[in-house]
C-alpha cells in the first residue's frame, strides 16, 4: 500500500510538471520572467538557472525549478487558500509533496510527502498572479538515503 501511494504521488506530480512546463531556448542564465528558486542541500547552495515554472489552479500550487545538470526542486501543495505555513508529512495534507532531484536515476530523487519525510512551506505572499515563500524538508529516496533541504526560497508568477 505504501509503495502504491508513493507511485501514485510520483505519477501525479510528473503529470502536473509535464503540463506546466514549456519548451525554452534558455541559455542557462537567470530564469525567464523573473521567477526564482533556490535552496541548500546538505550544505551546498543551488539555484534554478534553466527554468522556474509555477501553476496555481483550484487550490493546487505547483512550483518547479531546474538547472542544466538534471537537478530539480518541486513544491506541490493542495488546498492553498492564503499565505501561511503548510505542512508536508504525516500531519499535513496527504497530497502535499516536496522533492529534490540530483540526477536522472531514482536513487537521486528525495521526496517528503504524507508517507515519508517531513517539511514545511511558508507562503509569505499569495496573489492571483504569483507567490513568494520559503521551504525546508528532509527527503528520502528509494534506497532509504536521506537529504536535508534548507533555505529554500521561491518568488514566482503564474
């Protein structure tokens, strides 16, 4: 049952990301449109330099940032209605998820969701056209490896 939930969560997130992404001829500089996303993973600073996309529809918020080295961060929240702190983990919404990917193999993806890991997302601003906030989490991969994500920040338009 646990693996079924993880698989379903990953499938849902992938579908949302595919729908929200668009092809870009970005040269790897600052993300187009002024969107930004950054974090620290196990003491290493990272910023999304290739693309940062955000979608907010019917209370579902999806923010994804990536670089040209196959590293990607994702924040997915459900029932978002106002600024505030949203919990990811056993005491949060079952569909909320935070993800950090360091490459293309499944062992390089670290997730916090209702089943494993935990974290928080704080929306400091939320309007009809964008949001700004912070996040941190402890995520796990398919081999029980762990990554600690701190100093996560995003500033995006929809």
